[in-house]
C-alpha cells in the first residue's frame, strides 16, 4: 500500500477514473491507483477536489492536511474508521512487552548517535570522539540487557551525557561552540537549533500517530500525562540523530546559518524569524529527498510513516516485536 505525499506547493489533486492525479498548473506530477492507496498527506498550500475526497472516503483512505513542517491541521476520514479497538490493545500490553520495545528504542537511539559520531571521527578523529564511541557501544550492550524501565532510563541518560559531551567536537565553525545539552530554555545557538528541530519532528510524528488511530498517551518508555503524548516521545528517539542532529551539524559546518540568526530573551537563546526560515527550508528539503525505504524509492517523510505503521503492527501482534529505524 502507498502513501501519497503532496509536498509541492500550489498543487491540485483530482480524480480520474480509478486514479488520483496530482497536477501543478499544466503538469501531472503523480498518479496513484486508488486500490493501492493507504493515505494522502497534503503539505502546505494545495487543494483536493470534492470528487477525489469522496472517492477516498468511499474507500476508507484518510486525507490529512498539514503545514509544510508537518504540523497537522486536521484530517478527513470515513465515519466507520475509529480504531477504538487499537487503543484498547495498547492499554492491554504487558509490562514485558513494553519493556522489550523500550529496550529496542533506546538501543536504536544509542546506535544512531554512535554512527553519527563514527562518521565524524573518520573525517576529523579526536580522542574525545573515540572515547564517546567506545562508551556508547558499552552502554548499548547494557541497555539490551536492562531488566527494568528505571534501569533503562538511567542508561539512556548516561548515553546522552556521553554523546553530547562529544557533540561539540563535530563542529567546524568557530562562531559556534557546544559544551552540554541545555533545554527549557536552550542557552546557546546550538541548543536552540537542537530544541527547535526536535519540536518540529515531534509535531509531525504526533500527526502520524493520530492518523493511524494510536493512542498518543499510551507508551512503552515514557510516562504519559494529559499534556504529554508519551508515545510520540518514544518514537522520536530513533530519529533524533539521523534527522535533526545531522542537519544541525550541516547547517553550522557549512555556514548556512550564522550567529545573527538567533535572539537572546527570557534567559534563553532562540532562533529568530530568519533562523527559523533557514532551518525549516533545510528540513523540508531533507525530508523531500528521495531515498531507499525498504524495497521502494520514497521521500524521506516515508521513514516516519513506515515506523508508525510498524508500531501499529506491533500493537496487533506483540509477539513479533518492534524494529526501530537504524542507520548504517
């Protein structure tokens, strides 16, 4: 089954027989057969004809309207699509099943952080990078053997401390420095970029979790509350290093962003309007890049959809487990 991503601006989605077609002025950008379609994601300023919308509703294909960043405005779904049963299955997961997934998520996060440092160390080797890479490898083996969530969270914290102690070694721009991770508020430009990037990604994952009918407040690793969609905090872990940290390094090291793109206020450091525009443009370009996802060539957005769908499958079949996204 396919997901139709309409990320070009000013497009018009229309129905032609058994196909949805995406047009931009006089050019047809894409054509997808309705029986093969699972969902339609419209990013930014594009339109869908009433005929196309009705055909999707008839076939139980949700249409989601998002900002260019992935913030979900709302969705059009058939009335019978409810997924209430799925939320009940989430609540029925055993402690063992939750711990198994939590271990996988944290191990994948540590693995991806380590790979990012390995890539940097190949180009610009330092003793600090080498030490952190070795520490992360050791902690990952302990994470896979952790017997409680509390132990897992402790190991995850130790891994994050080791990773960020070496992150500053990856910077190649003397205008920026990084000593440690600071949040709420971020205290310097590098932390401001990381915090903003994680928030943008978090919002997009929340939209996908809700589209799939998952209860965002029922998680395996993080504790949910009325104001914390813990499942999204779980699923973002595997994507932090590949999709945000790597992009932050690119923007700084290639001097795409400068110290003038930040503002200091309320005791913290934040991207100003120009800085947010630079980050978001780069993020959208990265997510629209076509890559191999499984056996298919898809936009990088599809990685997120694939993992949310994999988690949904885990809820239906816990015995099969959940395999997080890992970079090589």
